[in-house]
C-alpha cells in the first residue's frame, strides 16, 4: 500500500506540473527551463537520499515528478524552434525524442535495478543525481 501511495502522489505531482510548465516555458524559455529543471532534480534526488520519514519521501518524489514534468514540453518546444521551417524534420525530431526518452528510461530502470543489488537505495539516488547535472551541462 505504501508503494502505491508514493506512485499516486508522484502522478499527482506530474499532472499539476504539466498544467504549470506551459507558462514556465513561455516565461523562461525552453533551454533555461531545462537547466533549472535539471539542477532542481539533482538537488532533490540528493536530498531524498538522506530522508527517512515515509511521508517526506512521498512528498519529495511528488515534487520530483512536478519538476521533471517540465522536460517533455520543453524538449518538444526546443525541437520546434530548431525545425520550424521544415515540417518533415519537426516530425522526425519529435519521433526521435519519444523513442530516445523511452529507451533511456528503460536503460535507467535496468541500470538502477542492478545497482540496487549491490548498494543501498540511498547511494543509488546519490549516483542518480549525476545524470541531471550532466543534462544541465549539455543543455
């Protein structure tokens, strides 16, 4: 039941985030929003690794979903900006984005499932914060 509660709270965070991030993209621009999103994700993932209270972990995961839900619309907006003059390139960019985000998600699940066999979940989260930091430097 506790895992289901965390998943439900996480979904609520994502839904609320999707409602807010359209405005955020307009106000900040997609690239700046992505940088801010990645930095916040790294900080919160690192913070969760030190928390013990179930309720706090659930709320922080909801916040991670809220913040992380900015990435999809910002990525689509960036592709739209890059390919605005060519409809075929825009379609191909959105298709590749969808494919890459799903395959990288699957790879992350496999990587961290294996990692959890040899280290604690707290250390796995600390390692996971490296990836948003890399995203910040690339964006």
